[in-house]
C-alpha cells in the first residue's frame, strides 16, 4: 500500500490546505507527517525543536515519512524539510510526488512570523526563507514527479491543476514555467 500522491514543498506552499482539498476531491484520507510526529511525540513540532533540537525532530520526521509511505493509501503531505533526509529522498522514488512551488515573497507573506514554524522565526524572515529555499529547492526538484506553481493562486485552483497533472501523467519541465 502506498500513497495516491505525496505533496512536498517549502513552508507556505499550501501542502496542508491543498492536501485536504485533494483528499476530498479524490475521496481518500489525508495524512500530514508533521501531525504523525506530533502524535508520536505528544507535543508540537515547535516544542520538539525548542526542547530537543532540529536533529531530534528530523529523526522523528524521517521515521514518520517512512512509515506513512508504507501504510497510507491517500494523500500524504510532508513537512517542508523532510527532503533534507537522503533516506527520505530515496524512499520517495517510485511514488507520485507533487512539488507545490512558492516564491520567496509569497512564501514569506503566507508564513508570516508564525511560531508554529520554528525555522522561520527570527529577525529577518525574508532572509531566512531565501536561505531555506536555496538549500531545499534542488532537493524538491530531485524527487518531484510533478511541479505546480502556487503563487497568487487559490488552493482550489492549485488542487485542480494537481488533479489534471495526475490524470495526464505530465510533468512541468523547467522551461515550461512562466
């Protein structure tokens, strides 16, 4: 058993929102690996970061992703940093993986100064988000089978495009981007 589709992307790209909408439209269950981590740890992701540090969170996340890829048959949304793990990237091979891509300005606007996003907390969220995008975008593209741009678009419009791409089996190449 494996997910129908896996959503990846940076914070603020719409993984959770689009995931819920996809689940409704496909008639399947939706699972967010951050939720799995929180349930297993008995506390929030932000608390894990503060109390135990990022390496502890990443270890929990890696296991949650591996377990979910093996058991969840619906829509699976990964945390924005899940692709940092080489084991996770390897585990994603053979799955339908949709990158929800968001630009820096839109990502910063959507995430704001949320305390629920510990890696974006700090004095300069824009610089932090840029650093995050620079480090992760090549990894997202490495594992994605489809890419959907989300800037300036409603979650409904993004969901519709994801469904179209899944039905068509098409991918968006670098030179197809607006």
